[in-house]
């Protein structure tokens, strides 16, 4: 009987998502009003029947630990689990994870205890919905040693990804890591034998990019990592093409690597559209997250257009457009938000705390009266005072660290637990 062990790669410091990763691991970054990034791969695995899951991480893992412990609790009959394996010192190794492959290598002593026949490797910072059971079935049918999930892309998008060349049988025969702009990669095009809906010439999707999702036969994984190579995409997969049978699994659906502030912001805002690229509204394959038992959101005399509001919010006489409103968010009278990703807060303030805030002239957590905000990410537990203007006046938005806020990719980011006094202009 086949036994698949799922390993979710939590990534490194998450520098490209900083400052959202300043106090949390990348998979723990809040997403889509009420979720965390790690909920996506975990939910894909659970919905596909793979319920023995390890998450590998090493930086700022406390928030991630708390989320996993409060969310993924299986009964004793399912034999399922979701557990975190953080970097640790042992008699064999005292190093940090040096890459994705090295992270798996350093945890073999834990992974082997499950006696898996196959390893399913997933990334902790991608947005997609895939039937991983079908992926596994196709892997078995191919009799391959390794299978790589790939997605059709255009030449313009190829520069930032690993490009794979396949033969007419779907076997991977060549790998090219992040080709340079203008480089001739025409030899890497998909063969004409691929179905037209996959090889879509109208969208110029003639190349195949690795999604960072793999299936390894367990003995092959042991052999492939019996070295000092550090990363799956850069090192292990290219080396394995020369030694083993590597099959491709073409996934034509929506897939986005959420590795930068720009991509994080754009996929969040897209969720507000009438027909978003990623569909959360699938009862048969839900995206799971922590159950908080919060009350329904209360909306008083407000206008909300093409936006998402999570549970437990109170929105008073405000104008909200194309925005994500996270859990427990308080938005006070006269506020205006356009293109804002607001992550909400971790707890409600009591009446006593609010009175203390008033005496100390500290704004309450949330958006103060009359504040206007455009194209910004507001992290958890942020206090924005009355009559603030954020992203309204200076349209140049030069990237940098400005102390109480950051600008990256032209997007203003207010870090977690920041307080902006009344009348602040950014």
C-alpha cells in the first residue's frame, strides 16, 4: 500500500516579503482576510487525501506554531497530523537549513519514522488549487522516479522561473534556471503533441515552468539528497534529470508564487474582483483555517464595493472599495479605503483599555475617524489615528524604510503593532 508523506517547505527569512515577515515565518503571513499562506498547501493536501503533513521552517516560527496547533487537529482514528519541524541542533548537524533540499535532508531522521513510500514536496507560499491525488496517480502510471508539477507560461514570465523541456512522452529532458532577459530559449518550447488548451498560443503560453511541487519515490529521495546540494529547484532537479526518470505533470489552472510584496498585494486585491482568479467558494474543497467563533461583522451606514470583510469587524459610516478587511477590524466614521489590504487584529480591546488609550491619546486599534488610505498593506494590530492621509499626497512612492512605515514595489506597508498619531500624512 502506497504511503505518501507531505512536506511543506516554509522557506527562509522571507526577505522579499519583509516587513510582513519581520515577526513571523513566511507561511504564517495573513492572507485573504482570514487565512494564512500555509493554509493553501495544507488544504490542497487534505482535500486530496494526504493527511500526514510536516512543515519545515526555521525563522520566526512562533506564530506559525500557534496557528498550526489551533487549526489542524485530527481525531485519533484518522492517523492524520500537521506538525512543524523547525531547524534544530543535533549530534549530526548544528547548521541552519541552507536550502529547501538541505531542510529535508536534515529532517530525514524524523521523516523516516513514518516509513513513506513517496514524498510529496509542496511550497508554503503559493496560491493554487490542485488535485494532488491526480498528480500522484499520474506519477504512479508513469513509473517515473520523480514527478515535477509544471505550469504553462509565456516567454515574458520565463525570466523569473525554472523552465523545463519535455519530450513527447512528458519526460523532463532539460532544465534551465531563470533565463536571462532576451535569451533565446526557443528549444525549451512544449512539443506540439500537447493539447491545445495547454499549449495556448493565444496567450503565448509555450513554455513550462516548475511550480516547486514534486513527488519523489522514497528511495530515490534518499539517493538524490545523499550529497551537499542545497536546493531542489537549482540543484537537485537538474542533477536528477541526468540520473533518473523525471516525469512532468502539466497543471493548466491558476498558480501564483507569492514571493514578493507586489505579488502578495495583487493576489489579495484580485480576490475582491467579481470573478477572481482563485476561488475560495468551493464547498467540496474548502480552504481550511483557524476556527475563531467570532461574531458576524457589523456594518453601519457604509458603502462597500468589490471588497471582502472577515468575521468580527465593525465598520461605521465608511467608504470601502477594492479592499480586504481582516478579522476584528474597527473602521470608524468617515474613513475611506481604496485598494487596501487590512489584516485586522488579534484581539478586541476592552472598554477599560479603550478608556486608557483615550487618556494617553493613543488611537484604538483600527482605522480612525476621517482617515483616507490608498494602495497600502496594514498589518495586524495597527493603530491609525483620526484624519490620517496615507498614499494620497505623494504619488511618487519611492521605495525605502521610513521608520513607522515601508514602501516596496510602490506599495505602502504599515508594520505589525505600529501606531500612527492623528493627522499623520504618508
